[in-house]
C-alpha cells in the first residue's frame, strides 16, 4: 500500500464498494490523513510515456495519478451561487463586478485539463466549464505594464500568478467539473484554474481578480512555497 499526503477526511466520492475492494486487492489505494484516495499505477505509467504539445512530458516529475479530484482543505467561502460576486479590478481602465449569472454568460467555454498538486498527486483529463481569465481581462482593459494577476478568495486568501500564465487559453474561473457543479470542498461556487502551475495557485472560493504591475506573493508564497510554482521544474518551495 502506498502513502500520499493530503488533508481530506472522507473517502473520495465516485468510488463504489466493489471498486474499492478491487483496488485494495491491486495495491492501488493511498492513505491521506484519514482519507483514502485511488492511485492508478496504469494511468501513471501511461502519462509518463506521453508528451504534451509543448514538448514537455504530460506528467511532471514526482507526480502520481489519482482518479478523483482531492480537496486540500482551506476555509470555505459563501457556498451559494445566488450570493456569489467577483470583482475585476486593479491596474485596469474599467473595473467591474459580476454576480454568478452574469459571469456564467460571458463567453463560457469548456476545457479539458490536467492538474498537479504540490503534494504529489495529479488528476488527468478533467473537464472544466467556466470563463477564461483573458476574457475578463479584455473587458477590464488592462493598463500598460500589468505583469501579474492576484487571485483573491474567501477570508483574505490570495495567490499571485504571472500574467502570461493567467492569459493562457485554459486559465479560467470555473464552476463545473466533469459536467457537474463544483463541490463546496473543491471551491464552489467558483474557483480559479491555472493548470500549468501547481494547484495551490488555482485558488478556491474566488472573490476577485486584481491585475497588478507589481508582484504580491500570496498566502502560501509568504509561507515558504515557491513564487512561480512550475510543476515541470518542481518549483515546490522557495
């Protein structure tokens, strides 16, 4: 049996009792601080043999594939879509705010992305629905010299992301995962998604995007985590 880091206290949803017994027999269950998560040796081997369009291996070094997205703790924000609001502001010409209904109507897209947690797990081929950060930035009309977006979340949490990463086609504010609304533990009603950086940069329970000319290290960065967080360079800690 393998051991992995994590903070979820319940068994990963979507695994039936029969699946669990089969996977225990195959030695593919991981323990995560009181919870159980499925590691797929097959998917891990396959991903290691695959290459992305940019030439990098699909699976960054030190990662193993699990089959269900794992919540990683944190203090949840307001769970209801009816109470949701996000502010787009900072070094922009046209700051604005949106409720959930307005956000969900701004050129919604679906993207299939892999995500990689700093603790060593990856989820492959997850389908996310949301709006691209680049679309929201265009509407706000960024001022010259903007180099970062500070993702703001519930209870003062922030994550700093270089603008070039935030403007990628698959960087989003997202509300659905695999055709179902996000679970509260996974960031509902809306979380960020910046899949080419370690997953802590994809802040849950988003309340705002603040565009900035200067860098502002966020919650985990000031506590010793790497400022950039590139999984392929294993930029885990400063």
